[in-house]
C-alpha cells in the first residue's frame, strides 16, 4: 500500500516560527532486498523538512513492526508501528520524550491524513504537527 512516491505536507508545526507555515517534501517507500524490509526516505538534504531514513521490519512472532529512524540532524530513534484497517500508528515511549503518530488512510489509498504528538511525562500529550501524504501520479 505504501510503496511508491508521495508528497508530504507538514502544517501546524510547533517547531516552526509561524504555525500557519506549510512545508512540503517528497517521500518514497521501497522494498529492500525482495521485501524483507521497507525503507521510507523523506525530504532532501538541506531543503525543506528534515531528511530522514526509516527502516521498517518485524519479528515474525509479533504483529507490530519495529522502526529504526535517523535524520540529517543525527537524531536516531527506535519506534514501534502498526498498520492496517485504514490506520497507521507509530509510537515510542521514552522516559523524557515520548511520541505518537496516527494516520488515517483514505478509501482510495491516495491520501493519508495524520498527526504527531509528543509528551515529556508520558501522560500529558500535545500536538506537535499535522501531516498529509498524497500519492504522486
């Protein structure tokens, strides 16, 4: 479902000086080595949203996925992920900085509307930014 090229649109971002600013960038999903892993690449180095690489895989004994993330700031994280029934979720629970992502996939599978939230205590969550992925033609 995700494999291919997408346009990512970030809005309402807490990290931008003007929350009304909209930032766009490219995203691609491709299988690595015959489908053992899915690789997500977002942005371009030095242009727009942070350039990041996501390596997605799973342990056959569990239903959720493991995600390794690194970006051009050298920020690296390990997330968990679930995907199915029109929804896409990513999360990490860390003692000082937890995050969660929730996306809804359109019925035609051409758009994903999503958001990221963050928490410093794992209890109180604030919206970090909104996302929209649109499949390129």
